[in-house]
C-alpha cells in the first residue's frame, strides 16, 4: 500500500460558541448510537460480517509450512481481511462523528470505561467491533476544530435509571428495553431515555 501524508499550517479562527442546539448520545450494541433527537445510528458490525471469512483464511494459514512462499501469500490474505475491517470501521466512525458535529452545538456523551468493559468475555468482541473509544475521540477533536462544545457526563451517572420526564429513579436491568416510570407513567425506549438524560446532564455541567 502507498500512503500520502500532507502537513499544512492553518490559522484556526476561534468562533463564538453557542449552546442552542445540544444533543445527548447513548452508545450501545443493539444500535451503535441513539441521539436525544430520537434518531438512531445502526450498528454496522464490520467484524461480525467478515468473521467467517477471516476464520477461513486463518485456518488456511495455520496449515501452511513455516517460512514458505505459500505461507507468506496466505498471511497477506489474512492481513487484507483485517485491513478491510479496520478501514471500514474507521470510515464509518469518521462519517458519523462529522455528521453529528456539523449539526449540533453541544455534544454530550457518557464517560465509558471501555477497557474494563472489554474484560467481559461475552461482549468483548462486540464492544471492540463498535469502536466507541475512537468514536468519542473523533467527536472531541472535531468539536474543538469547529468551536463546538464536547462534554462528558460522569462515569457513574445513572442515565438509564432516571426518568427523563419527572426525574424519578428506578433500577433498570439490561434485559428491560423500555423504561416505564411508576410515578408519571412515562413509557419510553431505554436508550432514548438515557440520551435525553445525558443531554440535560451535559448542559448542567457546562452551566456550572
């Protein structure tokens, strides 16, 4: 592969920040992200789509004789599948983060302990495939470039447990996908409810 790197100096003009159009983002595995506008971004699951092909090529590699030409050729095929997954994910994350930063003045997100979450053997592949850490870092630097506000809410803020209408709190096991408030009677999608709470908490932290 050939790569071109271009370095240039640009005078970045700081624009006045506005806070009129905020968004809260709740990332997940079922949907890649749910916005407080009610929109959702589907999870493309690039690794899952090519997992069988990758396993097939890796099995072929394991059968090749060490240091042989055929092994080198097969290794290149394995690396090509890995590159396809990585490049597809990177392209998706760039496009998703750019679209969000262009639309909104304030971007509120959760401060996720991704490294700890990857220790969950059942979900590790799905979490790694989603690329949450990369997505949040893209959002952060693009907000800085565009004079937008990027705000993380506290790591242990219970965004999924709070009713976004009345503010009451209840336990919400992961198996429950709809938040039903026992005080005000609100019934709302779990992730959408969390995104609304993240948006409001981000605005509170900015104001303070």
